[in-house]
C-alpha cells in the first residue's frame, strides 16, 4: 500500500513555476528522504501533500484517500520547516494541548521516555516556549510528533537547529519508529542523513524531480562514488532524465 501518492503536482506563484508536474510514490513502511537545495520546492511539495497550499494541477492521495479529505490526515503527524509553537504556553502545556487535539491522554511516563530519546531535560516542560532555544524548540516539536504514535511522519528538515549530539538522538528515534513499522517522509539538504536513514529518496531541483528511487541506486545511476558527486551529476543541466 502507498502511504503517499503524488500525481503531476504543479504549483505556480504569480508567473513563477515552483513545482513542475511532480509525481512520486512513498510505500507504506518505508523511510523516504527528499533532497534539494534551499528554494528547490521541498517545503512547497510537503505543504501540497497536506493541502496547506493549493495546487494548480495534480493530486495527492494519502493511504488511499484524497489529501483534501480531513480523514486523509488522521494517520499522520507533521513537523514544519519553521516550527513555532505558541510562545505563551509552557512546553509541557503545549504537549498536553497537542495530545488533547489528537484525543490522547497525557502520559507522563511516555512523555519522559520520548524526551529522554531526544536528550531534552524534563525541566524544559516547566519553561515557557519563549525561553527555549531553537534546538530545544525543535526537540519539542519532534517530541509532539512522535508522541502521537501515527502511521506516517512527515518531517520538513527535522535536524534544523540541532547540535551534533541532538542530531544523533533524533536519527535514533527515526530509526526506531521506522523499525516499528511507521512510514517516515523527511526533507533534507544533508545527503549523509539520507544515505544513513532512508531506503528510498527523491531529488528535487528548481521545481523539477530529477531522481526518485532506492538510495542504493543513486550513486550507480549517476556514475559517482559519493552521494555528493551523484547529487551534482543529478542536478547538472546536462542530466535532466527523471527515474
């Protein structure tokens, strides 16, 4: 079963094409990395999947349901690229509020376990969101996502603002959730993270899909020894084939 299926998604802002007929599939249970430089259209594609921006053409289906149906988003959790929780809430109150929206009771033991997995001290729950650093705020957003225990996690640049130790903790949590059967879809401009975490990947460049397939095929397809060189070959103007 496909967790995400996008067909010919095109989006234009004024006269500029942001996404040009993007089609890709994400199988349920896979870990899928979306790669692209800043401005490539990664966040716009993710928002189109979630019906947060309007498509000029195309469609997206989530677990067999059109993404415009509210029920299609019941089985997923989403972390935006610029996560900004309400500044007037305490971090703990934010987690409780999100849990209530999802129909979950606040389980202190479960919360403590997730916080530990992200190397976030429990004392942070008593702090106002405005007191948290960018890294702590990012961890809070990730904790809210994974506490939801959903079938699909859509994470837009989940490592943003994290120090090396925190990045390790987040990657371990992603691996655990994936091994437990969840589908992970994340965007990144860090090729090493994609190579380490994902089994499938896509490269988005200037609103066009340059590659979609297994991570292991990427270097072979673009005749390179490293992910970085494969990426450069993939986005070069001479190489415009989409797999």
